[in-house]
C-alpha cells in the first residue's frame, strides 16, 4: 500500500476543522492515547464538522487527516491494519 501522508495531529475544535479542505480523504480521531474512530469521506471538512455532534466521537481531543481520491479503499486498509494490531478489535467509537 502507498504510504499515507498525514496532517499533524490537530486539536478537535471548530477553529481547526474550519481549515480542513473540502476534499476526499481519510481521518482518525484520538483521545487519551487511543484511536476512537477511523473514517473516510468525500468531503473531509463537512464530515469531521458533523462528527462534533456524535455522542462518542465528540470525546476526541485531536484528529489527523490525509487527502486521497480513493478514500474508501485507503480507509478500509487503515482499519484492517488497526484491527491486525489490536486483536481484531475496532476503535472505541466503531464498536
């Protein structure tokens, strides 16, 4: 798989979310040293902004993203790799 070029970890707030491009890509939500959610979207800015209202994901403190046109395939691969490293478990907000 192609190496993914991630953004830095950014604070999970509306100010940082407003800077995300409206492009397709993948993202991870993080809190307390754990990945809460791994997702993909056709519009990262819109999807991550909407996640501020999700009961579990809103607990996130930081997020990072990567722009990619094949976001679905890349997102599935990231999730598969996560599960391989964590005894086939999903991130907390995906259980």
